[in-house]
C-alpha cells in the first residue's frame, strides 16, 4: 500500500508531499522492515502522478516482494528548484546551479528519518537503511552514501547526473570513509547519450566512480543498460537487479 502525507522541510520552510510504501500487512505482521529513502516520490508508484506519465512501477514490484518500506518525498517542481535541492554542489550547468543538496540531506538524516523510525516498524540501523534515486536523485544518492555512510549502507544510483559536478563529487569520494559492507548499484544507459563521444564520457564517469568506491572497500554493481534511456520506463526494468544486489533478496 502507498500512503501520502505532508512533511515540513524545516531548512527550506516548505511543506512537501511524501509517498510512503508499506507492506499491506505491516500493522499485523509483527515484522520490522528495512527502509529505502528515495527521491522524486511522485515518479515511483503511479503513472497518474509521474512527471512524464510513466512511473517506476515500484508498488507492483514491492507488492511481489513485500520486504521493505520506501519513504520518498516529492521533488520541488518550481522552476529550477529541483536541480538546486538535488545537487550537493555548485555547478555551471543550466546557467548555474547553487546546489543546496547538503542542506536537504541534513534535513533528511536529522529530521525526516527519525520521524519515520518513530512512526513505522522500521529497522533503523545502518545495515537496513538505503537511499536511492535516478538522475539528480542518483547523484544525491552517491553523495549521501559517502557523506552519511554511518547512516546508509546501501545506495541505488540509477543514471546519476554526475557530469554536472564530477570534480567535486570525485574529491568527496576520495576522502570518504566507507565501511566494507557498503553496497552501491550504479547504472547508465546506452541511449542516454547524444552520440558516441558523450556515451564514452558517461561510461568513463561511471567507471571512475566505480573505481573510487571499490578503492574505499565498497561493493559496486556497475550496470550498463543496452539501449537504455534516461526515463522511468527503463529504470523500472532494473528494479529486480538493483534490489537483489542491495539487499540480497531471493
């Protein structure tokens, strides 16, 4: 089942809708569940709320594998605010992005996660806490698993927009302290690029991030999706591969 409610993002002074997936029997099963904190909650569960009319199909997948809770605030749809909230650095892209992603992650870790843990049957420890997203949300997930490795042991980074801030991101990965049980799923698609030169850039960025994470002891699943596009329909096809790697689900 998917519930929605309004949360308040204190540092921004903004209310935001949250999409929360819970196993149907969560109130009667007596179980506690891992939690995946995700970005762009409106794109995950329902075509009717997805920005481009097609969602990830995450509800159907989790209904068939009811082993986790997903807590996913919607993005800010106003102008370039999504780019700002989901970028942890300053960037020259799109006429300049004054990234506030570090502020957003501070709120998620210090306010939002404790609230979820207090109101739902979670397994709140690091081993059972993951973060995930695509595009800018994938970039944020990479940043978060390194910057808050004491909170997140797993990250799903689908088509992360690392090219917007590759030097700053690699600098942070180089100084990060990752525990050896860290697991990162990292994907990119063949048809996301505009031509072979850009595809080579995307591939080089993904393999550079993979190498840096490996050097820190993390287990990484780099997945190159043949004919993969930068869209929810193609990210949907990776769900089983991603969740099985992160959580070891049968």
